[in-house]
């Protein structure tokens, strides 16, 4: 196979420079030509992968896998009616992971030539052999079939093929709507688009190509008055909503419709009452509950944390191996899954295969309140009695090692209508849109604050509250959940900025959530003067 | 403020494939190529950044290496200007076709927006004060060298019945920039870092150091410190939340005060999102507090020029508790009638500038003297997951981590369960009682700074966790 393609590959390299350089983001050739380029590009990528794996094997690797990744990103922001960031970037390179002498080595390069790739593979093997100088046992991988597949995430409108003017015009219009509101001192908007192609090949015979298109946007209004800064954001804080979708996501969020409300709430917060300090009933809307899930369920179930592999940086977990199938994590109405399949939705944790070549799966994490499962990989699965990885190895880019990451860790919908939930609450506080988040390094004790809250009295929202916050112990909090809204109110929220690993990797994760109610929660601690 | 005198790590010279950064002349040639190509595309002005990084990191846990990685990459980032508009495009493909595509992408982005009334012409040639932060011993460190040091640290943990996890990293990077007005600037540096968390169930402790010169790192000394403190941290007792006298080690001070850096940006004040808004020139902090931004400080690292190629200047930010000055990019300086200080981010961006080389003035009390002077208080090794609760009062929340100790009658008497804090940094800097000499500190929440250990009264712990 390789020999037959050699001539075409050399011709293509001559024509296109370093690996098909005409594959430019903004220079779309006629479709026929693009198809030819695409076919050649695929061939070249697999040739490079094979070259790397062959070199690794000849240097003594017992296993190897390779990821060639091409990442494209566009960032647009505005501030106070002016364009802020306007940038586009692309990055292409290869990461090679090998086992030699029973230990791991990883090397990466942006030199996508036969020589560059071979040198990188040789380096990965040398690093693995150095690792073996201080290993505590040989790495054993759970078996996995070889797959030959190609997958593309579904999208209707490619954000990279749309006029930039349209995208900027929407942001500037939303920015202008917010600036119309008296008392607003800072307006900000943003859009981000990513297109990621990855080619995965393993010495077990897998050849998997995946293409993902990710979109995100958000707006925010800030108001400074009388020594106080208040902010409101939509549809979420810290960059808004992000999903594995095309520009249709942006259109569905109706930024212009929400911009005036966001700005008015930011200004109104100054005259709102301070959130009281008490133990009481708390209702969280989906965007805040998504982050609560992320921090107090998603991270503790990562098996690398549980096993101490992240002890120096991200921390460990209270979910020690003896807790599996024993711990009553939550009340019996709580069901949580880690689901990377497209069936679950187009979240930031959706894919066809993880970066270890394992197909996307759905894993029960909490079933009827009981703790049922971890996020695992091929190296750790056997430690929790699994015959196979749960498929959660993910990498930020070609120059990073895949590590265990959340996929879409979601709270499954309940039975309540949102209006019924409010009507059923005699005395409570409804909190919306995260402002700060913090949890200890074993994921017991957390504190969150939100941008805004509403006091609920006798089944009605009665007044706005400022500076809301709540805190608690993870399992006590989840066991206090007594109502979850139904699917009509459920959204698969995207968290685009989850940091983990050394060197640090940023990853997008998905969290499905609907508004939910929690009893006897400690409220107001962040602003306590006690 | 002295680095350790003993040299503990030396490269073996057995590196199987020495990774070398490209010579400066190659970067200059690359920049000239982009400027030449840009001329023919209609760009009125062009700026090019070239960044190259070669890093390696050995990671260990459960007393053995479990991850071991290396990366080498170079990016070219191009900003063009056309008709009063600017935008940036970045690539890591270096052939002329790709560079031309990237120039065109930048121009296409620029043309898609309205005119920017604050956009200034690119600066011309500048003069830079040289700094030398490239140490060939660090650049030459091999995976085997790191593995051996890790092995010794893990062997110590095994001997003590403990479990060690951490990293040993080393690497080199360089940046060069040039523009169509003749500006050219280049800088390279090396970096190395050793960090260790030692666990003695159910406790843990931590030590970390970072330096351009790997010979000044002493991994074994750090391993011994983490091991001893982990042992001391066993049998932690629970104390009630409340206000405590605290002695914050430099890493704790760094990770907390690092959150102040953007408040000193002129753009942040103009946007009314800085805690210094309406507070400049007032006695905001205690008299003991003075703060500068100084890239030339011997314990600092980083390039002596900013994202537009303007030379960085030393700026006195806080003088005896009074915020005196801000840092300025060219645009924010023009808007406020000041001179740029060389702290601008690469354009275009909405954040303007920030001081990235903070240096706090210190005192002359050692950590041991601070403990000896304390009747009752808490000694804090490090802080974790710090986030901003109130941006104007600068209330931060977070946890203590990896060793919280009770101090009674001038000595450490035991370990304490970890607390959550909700503490205003402004109030904290009014309540500083004693400071140690400032050192180069490294943590996990903020970039490296030069800070002292601090003894602070009435530090607010709001809740306690389970360990």
C-alpha cells in the first residue's frame, strides 16, 4: 500500500510544500480540486503515521499510537462598541506515544516530513526508556479492537465559510444594545469557532479520522457604581455557551433579544438586596448546575485522580476505589451519566472515538443516587474490574499527551415543570450564572457564587438579590436534591476551559442539566463578615 | 533574594538527540520573508512574531514515572494593517505558500471590520537593555538526567513509607518580532522546574522551585522538605473557622497576590473593572507594602520588550501602601496622555496591557522568626483553587492545601484540617505585620513573581473541609 502511494506523495509534497500547504482556511479552491487535495491529504497523513509507528517499533517500542492534528480557530471579541480581538490561527503537527521497556514516552513535532516524524518517534522511544529508569511496574493496556473509520460532527453552517462581516455585525449590534442601558460601564461580546481534524493510528491497526466543528458565543454587561462592580452575562459567563455545532448554535441563542435584559439586570443589581446568610432552599438554573456537576461529580470520578496520578497538580479524589457501588452519592432521584455518544447531544464531550482509539460510550456514574462508575482509560480500566476502557482519553492538541478527561457528564432530566417547581417552593433562593467557583483538592468542600439570584416566597419570584453564593460538602449537597426539571428545561452546557495535566491542557467538556432544587444548603458564605 | 548556592543538577551530556532552537539569524530571515511577501499583498503595515519552544517534562506519581513528554514547535503570527484596520493570523507552517495564505487571512480579517479610531502606526526601531537568561546547562538536560533525579526523590518517599508525585521539567524558548517600520527584537531563555507532593495518608505536603538555571535547583532538598512536612501534617485536628493570624509562605502569597496584576493595567482602570478605580493616589494598603514591575530584576524572567516591541520599563506601582502608577500600552498611554511603559499585549486585543514581572518589597524576618513571634496562628504552605468573589473589594476565595499547621507560643504544635478562606486582598495588605526577604516564588495559580513570606492578622477562614 505504501509503495503505491510514494510517487503521489512526493509529487504532492513538491506541489504543496510541507504537507499540502494549500489547505488554507480562507482559500477554498474549486470543489473538485478540494476533493483531490482531501484524498491526497488523507493518504499523506496515514503515510506519516505509519512511518512514525514503523520507526517506533524498530527502536524497540512494544506499542505505539500517533495523532496528527490540524486545529483551526477563529476568535472575535468586541468591547464598548469596538472590535477587540480579531484573530485566526492554525496549527498542525504530530504527537507520538509509545511503550518501551514497560514505560511510556511521548514526543511531538511540527516537522511533518519523513525525517521529522522519524526523529520524533525515535525521541519518544528514548524518553520511554528513560521513564523505565524510575518505573514502578510495567504498563498493561486493556484490549481494544482495531478500527478503520472516518467521522465528522454534524453541523448545518460552517462558521469558517461564513462572511466575517456577518459574525462581527451581530456582536457589534448586541454590544450596542447593551450600551443603550444607563448605568452600564463596560460591554463585552465574543465568538469562538474551532475546526479540528485528527488522524489517529495505532500499532494495533486502527486508522481513525475525525473532524469536529465547535462554536461558542457570549455577551456581558458590567456596571460600576458607588464602589461596587456588578456583571450579567448571557447565555453563560466566561465566554457563554459552546457546543459541537456550527454557526446555527449562534443563531439559536438570539443574542440581540437578550442583550437589553442582560444590561438592565447588571445596572439593577446595585439597588438589589444583599443575598442573606442562612441555611435554606436553593434552586440552581442549568448553567450554574452544569458547573456544579463539573466540579463535584466530573472531576472526582476521573480514575487518574483517584489513583494519585494527578496528586501534584489537579489533586486527588474522595471517591476511593472502595466507594464504587457502595457510596450513596446523591438522593435517589439523581442519575448522572458520562456519555460521549452523539445520541446524548452535540456537547463539547461528544466524539466518535477517544484519543486512545476507543469508541464513544455511555457510562453510568450515579444510578438512583448510588455511585456506579469512573472515567477510565486502557491503562486503568482493570483496576475497577472493567475489561475495557470507558473511552475518555482526550488531548488538547498534537503536542499534548492524551489524559483521562470528562466527556459529557450530565444530570439526566427529572419530572418537574419549571413553573411547578417555583410554585412548590415556599421559601427559597434561585441562583443564575456563575461568578466564581472553588473546590478543595479532594473535591469535598465547594463554594460557588453567581451573578444574580431571585428570592422565592410562597411559590413566587419576589425580588432580585445581589452577591449570591452557596457552599457545602459534595455528597451532603447532592443528597439534598429533591427536584429536577424535565427534559423541556434540559440543556447540554459546554465548559470550554477545563484545565488539567502537566503541562497544562485545556479541554472542553459537556454537562447536561435542568433546573434543580436542593434543601438545607448553606447560603451567603462568600460575603460573610463573620 | 539569593538563589541556592549549591549545584545539585548537572546535565550528563548523554542527551540522545540534542534539541536546539534555531539561530536568531534564521528567525530574522523568516520575519524578513513575511515582510517581503506582505508588501505584495496590499498590507500597509505588517508585524511578525516568531515563537519557538522546546520543552520536556517528566511526571511521576505513586513513586514512579508515569508520563514523560517532549514538544518542539514554532509559530509565526502576522498582524497586518489596512485602511485603519488590523487583525492577526497565526500558523506553524513555514513554506512561502502557507505564509502568504496567513498574510492574506490576516488582511481578510482586517477588512471585515469597521475602522479602529485608536489604532496607531506601528513603532520603528527601538533599543533594548540586554538580559541573559539562557543557560546552556538547562538546555542540555536529558530525559535520563530528569529520570535519575526523580528516582532519588521517589526512593526517599519509599524509604519513609510515603508516596511521591510531581514533575521535573526543563526547556528553552525564544521569541523574535519585527515590523515593516524596521523594528526587530529577539529574546531567548531557558526554564526548569521541580515540584513534589509527598503523601503520608491521610496528609500531604508540597515543595516547588523554578529557575532559568537548572543547576540551582535542588530536587532532593525539595523532596526532603515535602517529606518532613507531610509527616508533620498527619493527625490534623479540626479548628473552628474564624479570623486567624496567618503566616503565609511565599507560594501562598504569590498565588493570592498574583490576582492583583491586571488591576494595574491602565485599560482595566479605564474600563472601570479594576479595584484601583477611584483609588489611585490614596493610602489603600499598609505602609509596609511597595510593589514594582521589573523585568530586569535578577530573580525575574521574560523578554525586555512587549507585544508591540516597546522596551519594558521598571514601574513603581505601589509606594508604601499608595497605588502610584499604572502600566500602559501605546494605545492606553495615548488615550490618557502618558508614556507607554512597555507592557502592551500583542494587538489586536481588548485587555491592553499588564505588569507581568511583579516584585514585592520584602522585610527582614525569616519564616522561623515569624513563627517564633506568634502566640497563636496558622502556618500556610500553599493555597488552592483561588477565584475572585468580589472584583472591587478584591475578595478572593480558595482553600489551604498540602500542610496547614497550628502555631502556639512561638512554635509549630500540630497540623490542622484545611480551611476555605474568603479574604479581601486590600484588607490583607493593610494587615501585614511582618515580611521575609522577597524570593522568586512559584505556585500553581499565578505566574512566577518575587514575593516575601507574610505574617497577616485577621485572615478570614469561613469553612473547614474533611481533611
